[in-house]
């Protein structure tokens, strides 16, 4: 799995209430959720994000509630990959379940800046910051997780018979 995109960067402890505010949890419309993604932290997020962009964040990304709405809003907004120093455990699992690629790489998350262009090869476990020329090594995604993400989530993977 390979991704290339412009970076939109945030700090530590970005919680699910900031990713998608509770006032919008009365809908399951993915486009509606995406239109409000990050708005309490970054009012212009929905206007500036482009398909394929990569989100970079600090420690404990996705802390807070267990709502699946948060990774859905991020994925539907056009973000192809989230790189963070660390993720809240339940956000990590929810992201995989809905098919959002996420990656823990503290060194890259610290060094990569907002607006940089990043390439990610999740098969090889390599992140390359095109803007600075720096490369970061990380753990490659296991094949079964790659399959879940490629299929668009766990439910779709089960439906296709890729996961039993």
C-alpha cells in the first residue's frame, strides 16, 4: 500500500470530540460527518483537505470516546493516512475496522511539518518526506490489516471472504 499527499499536522491529545463534535453524532451520513471534521480545532480543515492528504499528529491521537464517527469523518474527508506518535487504543482499532490507514512513527510525526509532501510505503515500512528528503523506517502493516484497509474496512473484508 502506497500513499502520497500533503501533510495537515496537529498536536498531542486530539480527541474524538474535536475530530467530530458530539453535536453532529445524530447523523450517519459520511459526507455530513466529513464536512464537520476537525472544525472545533481547525475551522478551515474541510475547505483545505484534498483527497490523498496525510494527517500527522502527536501523542494519544483519537483519545476520548469510542465513537467510530471519528475515523469515518477523517477518511471521508479525503485523508488517506494518519501518522502519529501514538494512538488511543480504541481509535486505532476503529480506524482499521472502517478502513482508514494509520501508522505509529514517533520520529516521523515529530519531524514532518505541516504542508510537507510525504510518501508512505506501508508494505516496506518506509515514510519519505519529499520536502526535506528525510526517510523514516516503521513496521510494515501485516498482510491481513492491509487487506482490511484495501477492502474499505472489516465488514467489507468479511463480505468478500478475505477475513473469516
